[in-house]
C-alpha cells in the first residue's frame, strides 16, 4: 500500500514538473487553456474555467470594441484569476480592441485567424500583456518567436471551428523539438489526460481544449447544442468543404447537418459575386465569416442544431456527460497521474 502511495505522490510531482512552464506562463494551477469559441467563451464559462484553476479565454470574434469592454469587465467581476482575450487578426478595429484589453489590464492577448500584424504584437507587449499566437507551421513558429510572441498554440485539424489542414500528431513532431524559446501549447482533438501527458513529455508546455468545455455545465450553450455533443461520434464532426481553390476558405469543423449543406450553397453564391467583381477577396471572406457567425449563434444560443453551425472537434465522441468545468479539469489531471503511476508500477 505504501509503495502505491509513493507512486501516486511521485506521479503528482512528475506531472507538476511537466506542466510547470505552461502553468507559470498562464499564472494558473493547470497548464490548460480554453479554446476561444464564439458565443460560448463568454463571462460565465471563462470565469468558471479560471476559477477552477484553468485559463479561460474570451472569444472576441466580431464583437465591436464597446461590447468587448463590457464582457471583460463582467468577467473580471466573476473571477480575480488570470484569463485571456482572443482577437481575430482580420477584425477591422483590431488596434482599438488591443487597447481595450490593455486598459482593462488583461494579462494575455491571443491573436487568431491569421498572421498577427507586427504593430499589434508590439502594442500588446508594450502595454504589458503577454502575446499568444497560433503557429500552423514550423517556419511561422520561428517567425513569431523572432517577432516577440510570448507563447504559441499549435492546433491540429482535429479541432472544432476554423482549422488548418495538418493533424496535431504531425504538427507536434514538426514543431515541438525545434521551438524551445517560448512555451508551446498543443490543441486539437484533446479530451483525455493521457494524451496531454504524452505531448507534455514531447516538450509541450500545456494544452488547449475547446469541445469538452463547450458541453460543460457552465457553458451557456443551449441544452440542444450540448445534447448534440453527447450523441455525436468523432466521425460526425467534419470540416466544411472548399468548393474552389482560387477562393480559399478556411475549413470549419462541425457536426454535419442541414446548415453545413447550406454553407456549400452560400459559398457558391459568394464565389459568383467574387467572380462577377461585386466583392473583393476581403469582403467575400468576411461574408463567409458572417454566415458562420449568424449560423453559430442560431445553434449555440437558439438551439437550432439542424440549421445552425454546431462547431465541434473530433474529440466530441469522448464527450459522454455534461460535467462542471472543475470536474473536467480534475478528471484530466487524474488520468495523467494514473498513466504516470501505472508506468512507475511497471518499472
């Protein structure tokens, strides 16, 4: 019995050491960030994750500056723990949003949806915030490190929402051995502690999860939205299809439904407007984004899971119950510790 107790104790120490860099960077107990999910990653979920020892992240999405300012203040009223704000780089008021984060003393700014402009990175850092960026390839990871980014997220195509083409398994092998200067968080398809442990041992500083938190008790997502997660298998979460390579569309992974079929038609219409010269490329891209913003709200808030966009990662197949955030975090840790203890017992 005593030896088993020592195993558990050693496992806890080993796990703490493995996630120490990520936890120190985030200022949290767990080196686990929440993925920023439009409509879902708002004050309730963000504060719950931060209060439970994780790192909540507000999804700014298409919010105008005043709305973001109110959301940050509301979140700060619900937690005194650190949390971040995710800003979309193509937001027309990006510079103003950065200033709002800085004025509110937000500790971490996460730039997503494209390469963050140098001035935005510098403004965030000069204002005292730590900057996190998504690196979809090693060459970009190196460039971001040079440009002063404080941490990276490498997100595999298994993730929900907007995704790149490469799986986390491959990204981790390409990037983790070569980027040591800043903490690197892994994301995409993660739902269990053993998997997180494996990436920590490869050199990751921590992990980012979205799908499990979307279906948590504290998530404001409609009950029908959460039920769709409980019913779904991994194979039900598919990326939207790009219909014309001259017009690149960032694929969005979600549960297949009537809405995903309608998105194909919408793309075709936008493509025609682009070809007819009615829309320039940026405007067309925004029109596609706007389609999803409306469709996502319909699913998340109104519970229209047939016509709305039910964004979900492939880990949705492992969402088997609607749990409180604190329970999700403690489960992940317990799974990692059990794996370490089992290994020690074999040694």
